[in-house]
C-alpha cells in the first residue's frame, strides 16, 4: 500500500506548515483572549483579509477545485497532509473554499448553477452553509420533517433547522427537505439552493457553542423557490449529502492528527522542563506512557486517513472508513489533549494556552457530522452484513 507523498505534495505540506507557524499560530493570543472574554473563538474579518491575501500570493487557494474552474485539483492524499497541518492551529481555518459543499456542488450542479453558485464559490468569492439538522432529527435523516411541496413551477418549503454553521453570513445555503414522505431517505429527500435574503428563510437565533463557536437556528416559513433552485434531481439529495459528509469526516480525521501532534509537542516540552520531587516529569512512567500512547495513536490515525484518501483518489467508496476515522480520530485527539492538559497541571487549565480551545473544538467534533455512537452503529451494521 503506497501512501507516500510525491515530492510536489511534500513541498506543499512544508509550505502549509510554514504558513501555519508564521501566519496562523501568531494570531492565537488574540483569539484566545477574545474567547476567554466570551467572544468568538475564530478570526475576525480584519484578521482574515490579510491572511486570504497571503493565501492567494502563495497559491494556497482552491486546492481541490478542478482546474477548469481555476483550482489546483489536488488529490485527497495531498489534501489530507494539508489538513493535518491546519489542525495544529487552535482555531478553525481553511483555505477557501470550504471543501465539503464544493464537492456536493461539483456532483450535482447543472450548467446554470455552476455559473451562478459553483464558480463564485470555487473562486472564494462567496460563503455557503449546509442546512440539514433539525430539532427532532439530527443524526437520523429519516426523521427529517422539513417539507418542500410543489406549487406550480415553484417549491414551497416549511420547517425548522438547527445547528447550522455560517447561516447568518452565508451568501447561499444548501437546504435538505422532504419532497416525498413515503420514500424518505430512499428517494424522498431533495437539496435546494437558498439565496441569502430569500423571503420565508429566516435566521431565528444564534446559538453559542463550546470554544467560542457559533451555530444558528433557521426557519422556513412558506419559503418559495423556483424549480431552478433544485440542486441535482428531485428526491435524490441524500447521496450527494453523504458525499459531502464523507469529505468533512476525512478532514476531521486529518485535523485530529494535527491537534494531537500540537498537544504532544506541548506535553513533551513541558515534561522535559518541569522538575518535581527532584526529577523531570519526563522520567515519570505515567507521563512516558501518555507520550508513547499519543505517538502510537497519532501514527495509526494518520495511516487511516491516508489509506482512505488513497482509496478515494482511486474512485472507491470510503463511507465506512470515514465513519471509523471520525470516531477514532476525534476520540484519539480528545485523549491526547486531555493528557497534555493534565501534564501541565494548573497551567493546562488556563485559557492562556491553546490546549483548552482545541479540546473544546474536538469535543464538538465528536457530535457534529454524526455523533460517535451513530458512526459505531453504522460500522457495526456494515461489518455484520459482511461489508469489510
């Protein structure tokens, strides 16, 4: 199994690592101070603008966008290496555009939708949101209640969605709704493109989350959209949605490796410097075992991510691997971060260090894009059916 990076992709990984060290990590004190004061755990627009300019200057833009739309069309293996480096930052940062919605658009958009939505999004000129979860139907799309009913040449959408990232600033949203209640997830769910400001589409409230993150609750109240806003085929929205989720889950595995690497570096540095009862912490067996376990599990998770990326590049289905990675990666990073915080003692509990912010981020990752328990259920069902 060959998962080594090419020379070109190793150079890209090194470039991203330098960008992280020189441009992103120096901004962490600002983000940590804002989050500690109850504000956002991300970058402000004033901080993002020069970073995006630097990204364009370095060619770190549209990395997985197809060449015909102006991107670099990088394979999944290279993107996994890029996302691992980005995972070392305490706050979320991606090179525009955000990959999951890009891939859903690539798989479904017609010619006019490519011109109106995909091309500006691929160029990093617009922001998008995905609108899936509901108050009574989170990880179970079969329980989705938001309905879209055909009325002449339009569709009228009614329902309520929750836990939607970027809903307030998104230029457009991809919203999932039931168009055939009898078929449900097996041919009865459709994706719609909803422009910002569309009548009947309202951002009802902002919901503060762990780590200074924000999600939103949105309401569809007789939201009328034309047939041209159907993304893909009517009733066939579930499969492209799963493609989008798979892309994100592989990202999360790579991010988890990056977070755990950063935590391990901090733990090792402190363990060698800190002396207690006449001995460096690094001489204590408990600390040594935490370090050994972290290094082992980081290595295992990286191999899992790279293997799934290789298979994805070969056109293979990796939904099962993505579920395994989502579970293993987030739980691995949770453990490594917690042990690093314990190693640092009281300093590990402060909001002055990035560890606590990363721990809050990975805690939310164990829930969104499907909670751990649902992914374990899915993996078990496939294994029991002989799908290995």
